[in-house]
C-alpha cells in the first residue's frame, strides 16, 4: 500500500490510493475555496437584506406583513429545512462509516425535506399572487419576493445538485471525489438553513410585529 | 450497528477535530436549533410580551444565537479550521454585512426624515416672507 503511494505521480488530480492517510490535507484547497464562495453568497444575501430593511415599510397603500404572512406555515417550512439539515448530517456520518446505502438513504430523505420546503414556499407565493400581493404591488413586496425568492432559488439549486450527487454516488460509490462533493454540498445545504434563520427572524417574525 | 459504530468512533477520532462532526455534536446542534426556533415563534404567535420592541430584540438575539449554533455544529467552523482562514473570511464577511446593513438603514432613515416634510415644516415655509 505504502509503496504504491510513493510510486504514484504527484499531480493536481488526487488519486484514489494517495489519500488514505492524509485525507484532509488534500481537501484543503477545495473546502476553503467553497467556503469563500459561500461568503460571497452571504454578501449577496446581505445586500438583499439591506434592501428589504430599507424598503420593507413602503406598502404603497397595499397589504402589510401582518396582513399577509401565515406564521404557522412559516414555522412548518422552517422545520422542514431544519430536518433536512440534520438528515444531511446523518448522511455525512454514514459516509464516514463507509456505508453507501445509508448515505444514499439519508440523502434522499434530505432531498424530500428540501422539496417539502420548496412546495410550501411555492404554495405561499402562489397564494400571495392570487390575492394580488404581487412584486409589482409595492416596494415592500418587491424586496420581499427578491429576498425570499433568491433563497428559494438557492434551495432549488441545492436539490438539483443533490440529485446529481445521488447519481454520482450510485455510479462510482464512496470515492474520494464523491466524498469531497458530499462535503461541499453539506456546507451549501447548512449555509442555506443559516440564511433562512435570518429570513424568518427578520422578514416574517419582525415583519409581523413592527 | 454497535460494532460498526465502534470502529467508526476510532475512525472519527483519527479524522481530527474540525472534521465532519459526530452524532453527538449534530444532535446537540439540532436540539439547540429547535429550542432557538420555537421560542421566537412562540413569542410572536402568542403575543407573549406586551413590549413589541423587546420582542423584536429577543427574536434577533435568538436568531443570531441560532446562526452561531449552525456555524459551529453543522458547518464545523472553529478558529483553527483551515489554519484560521475560515474564521478570517467569515469575520470579514460579517463585518461587510454589518456595514452594508447598518449603513443602508442609517442613511435611508435620515433620507426619509428629510424628504418627508412634516406639517409644521410646510407651514414654516409658507410663512416665509
């Protein structure tokens, strides 16, 4: 095993045999790069939150948050996202144990919770649209749909990524590359849950109160 | 199950700190998140406190607390991960977000104040010679 590792040419492409001992040292570049991507995404959401903070009180004689938001539905979708976070964590733990079936199973559960969250959000948006609370109605609703919609698009992208990862795991198993992809999507997924905390605190709860 | 968890425990320790976490840390993070989610929703949905500003402050503080819980228990971030670069980039991002948020709110609040003439301001202008 060790002689093979020595003979292996050292290049950018990390091979299967070369990482058994020092897995984390090879991942450093990718994980740090992905983290910096998440931080730039965080800045996007920061500006959208600032937009909402500035425009969120301009109702233009239209409906206010207290008229529109149904907090029990928001609580439900919050828990959908929180459950999907913990099931992704279980998936990562199964991956650490080398259990492919468990990893796939928990990933599917994560995807279902993510889809449930998206379904609730689509329901909410279509309901708002039907009662005339469209983004065109007021500056408050424009900024609301932009902020929450951007988060929803991120979750959609995460779900598509999750399906792609399921296919990759199914075809190649728990290879080093797939483990790295698992950890990147893990960061992305937990990050989306983190942004949602800001959304439900700042937009929904504080919006209904003030 | 128990046999495999034994081997994985050793494996997990070998991974070193700041790795993928363990069942325990995930469950602690999940429990804290549930509590920190339910309290603000309970406060707002049942109108527990009379003081609305106080409620908003509590909601924000608990939200920030839950974000820290997520960063530590789910994203496995700590001051040593990736030789401190994660913490460095995170604190820089937080600084920028705070500047953007507080700056926008501050500037636009003053703009609104000065653009919307109040009644006595209008009267004062009318009374000018």
